[in-house]
């Protein structure tokens, strides 16, 4: 593992930081100028790197921690860069300034609010271990922070890519549009045979969705694995069978209408999972994967690969 577990440690003296910024995320309050102004006002020395430019991942060794300003995709991009570092190289705690559409990772860590409200708390924090899921059988070095899965969610991504310009400007509008599109996908998606072997126990059937999740929510802020903890060393396998299609439709309608009725789905906890899905709709986090034919994959949990700074407000 990269870090020793230090779930309750307090680190008040870390001052040098690097801002990893997605400049296309957010408004003027999330601009390079405004973020650097707030960070430096709190007494942190801060260098800047845009994740859209070459060399952004050449981290200075004197850096005490990294700041990720953006959405889930930006967090994954930064994590991917950190995964390439050698074990003996310095590893960096991560501070989040969430400003994407769904912000599922930040939500899992209970990080929200405006930068001016988050940044002052970085003087005193604890480190939260964060596991990573590793996938064997689909390309090289494939990993996920949120979820790896099949069925309706990768199909949703495909549809959303085609209508991206017509779904509104605000995060709220985009989330509502995505949920409405997902409802249509669920109503029309053909269930596929799938075999899951979770820690040696086999489960099989016809499903419209199988998601191997590391955090509670996925896609347009939909909580499917309410007990998932990204630092517990386990994956949560969530399955929606053909027989549960109507229940999932009701779940989506409930969320579209901003109602809070509780739903639970068939879930298995495991450290290692094998999956064979008879189809090609597959994703890792927000990335749709191209496969020529159905393949069996193996997923394992890699504990404590990242650590995030968590503060008490």
C-alpha cells in the first residue's frame, strides 16, 4: 500500500501545496485567479497546474498535499497520475474542491460547499484512506474509484454523449436530464445473462445492470449502495435483475421528482469478483469501454491506495 493507515491523525503544519485545476469546470468563483486568491489568503504556498496542459503531473517533491479542483473526472485523472508513481516516491494526500456535475466521490467523503468555506479547514484535518478497484481482462492498468459495471449506465453514457448540448447549463438541470434519460433506457434495455462469482460464491441470472461499486452513488447522483465505504477494503456488487426492472423505474421516478423514499437493491460485499456479462455495454467510472466481444473480467480491491484530507466543519 502507498500509505500507512492514519484515519484519526491531525496534521496542522502542512503548508506547501499544488492546485490541480480543471479550468473548464465552474464559473468565475472557480477560476484560477479566485482559487489561488483564497488558498494564499489562508497562508498556504500554492503552485498552479492546469490538468488540460502538458506536464501538470510533474509534482514537486516539496509539496505537502495536492488540491484537486473539478469533478469526478478530474479526481480520476489525478488518481491515475498518482498510480503511475513508484512505491518509493513521495505520495501526496489529496484535498478536494468539488465542482463537477455529480461529484459522487466528494459526496462519498462528505465534502461539499464553496471553496472559501472548505479551504480554511485544511489547517487541521484527518486522512481518510480510499481504496481502488483494479480490473483484469479489459485492457491494461484499468482501475476505478467509483464503479465498474455493465448494462444501463454505460448505455446512458452513450446516449448522453449524443445530446450533451441540449440538456441545460446548471448541474441541477444536467442531473435531472440524465435521470430522465436513464428512465427511458431502463424501460427499453434488454436484460442480459450474467454470471458473478463474489469471493468464490456464484450468482447468475438475467440483469439490466451489474455494478461493482467502491462508493455509495453512481452516475447522476444515484445512491445504489447505501452502506458502501471507499476505505473498508470491500467492493459492493449491486445487481438489478429483469424481475426488479419495475422497482428501478420507481426508484428513478422518485428521484426525478425529488422525493426521498428509501430503496434497496440486491447487493453482495466482496474483495474479489469475477464477472461474465453477455454484452458489450461496459464502463469504468465515467469512461465507456470498447470491447469487441464479451469477456470475463476479474476485479480486486486495492486498499488504501489514496488518502483524502477530511475536515470537521
